[in-house]
C-alpha cells in the first residue's frame, strides 16, 4: 500500500493510481531544457525528464496537464534508463528529474540499470517524506526543492494540503546535509532552493526566507522566482488572476538581500511568460524510447 508521499493514500499501485494520479513511471516529456538555473546547466542543456502525476495539487500549476496526469506515457524502468542514456548522448549537463516524489522506487530501479555520468537532480515540489528521500539519496547528486508556503492557510487554500510546510521543512533540512560542491561554475552536489513569489503572498515569502536563512549551509543557492503566470485553476481564485507587481517582487527581493544570502538568484519581469512552458508531445516519447 502506497505511503511514498505525505498523503499516504494507501493505494495498491499495481492495481490503480494513487493520489498522485498515476500507477507507475509516467513521462510527459524529456528534452534538453534551456531554462534551468544557470548554476545547474551553464550551457543551458539540462536533461529534463517531466514525470506525470503529482500529489501536491497546486491550483496555479504551470505544468497543469502533466501534474493532473492528463499527459504522459507509462514507461518501464528499462525505458527510463534508456532516456538517461539518450539525454547524455545528446549533451545533457545533468539528468533533471522533475516531480519524482511519487515514483521513487520505480526511478531507483532505472538507476540500478544505468547510473548517469552527469549529476542527477531531484527537482521536487518539496512535499515529500524523508523516508522516501533516504531511499533515493544514493542516486541523487543535487536536490532542487521548492519551498512554496509557510502558512498553513495558504497551502490549504491553493494545494488542499495544510501540512505542506510541516513536510517540506523537514525535507529541506534533510536535503541540506548533502555537501555543496561546484566545479567550473556548475553545481555537482548539494542543495539549491527555489521559491515562487505569488500575488498577495509576500508576507509569507518573508517568513520562508527567514526559515531558509536559518537552515541552509553558507553559499547555498536560493532562487527567488518572479515567473508566476495565471494558469491551471486560478480562475477560481481572483487574487491569483494577475502577475506580480514590481512592488511585490521588490519587497521580497530586498528582504532577501538584507538577510545576506550570498548566492541569490533573481528573475526579471519578462520571466512571467507562457512561452517558457514546454509543449507536451506524448507520441514523441513512444517513438523514441520503445525497444
């Protein structure tokens, strides 16, 4: 019975989908992705694998079709291992596992078949159990979690999970144990944390920054994202129906600077653009990885 993520839905994933929406490895897209943080892929060639399904149902999800399991092809561990190789052969600077939290044992099987020679990134919503992280940790070089909310009220309103920070804070403390190592401007091991600033939520963003300042090792990259664009189910939440104002983002950015983060990454206004959302082509996956 499935207890991989904090929902602990108890589904028999051999028979039916869990709360995440999928049974097994489901991939919506893999590609050389140009828009990952620059310290992860200095040459803009991140080997991104977008997994279908997610146990954190963010109303504003940028990859809504994928997180709701409306896109993607079910693959075997052998086929996922083949994707690792294909991305490396195409020049990927890393293998970027996007939203892997609900697929940990299946992904680990793929690593037993083939361990990439480039850094492996665990690109997570932050809503994960430390038990699952311990299981996958031997195969992970860099943790890249989001920290979305401190407020239980906000996380319940926008994700349906009021315990988001309870789990995400523990997960980040665990991830922060990974030693930080850079080579030639690229992070090889360690943790980097991202936070998406949302409209009308800047006070919560300040609390998140206070938490990160207290728990992260010195020189840990923190990415303060301005890319929020109304998508997903934001029509149900009037306050989320607009992009950030300059004043909102500046308030959070200036506070981060005042805290003395030594490796702070920011975004400009133009980052809030649907142009950066990938196109999803399920058939391309079938054509590429089937043996």
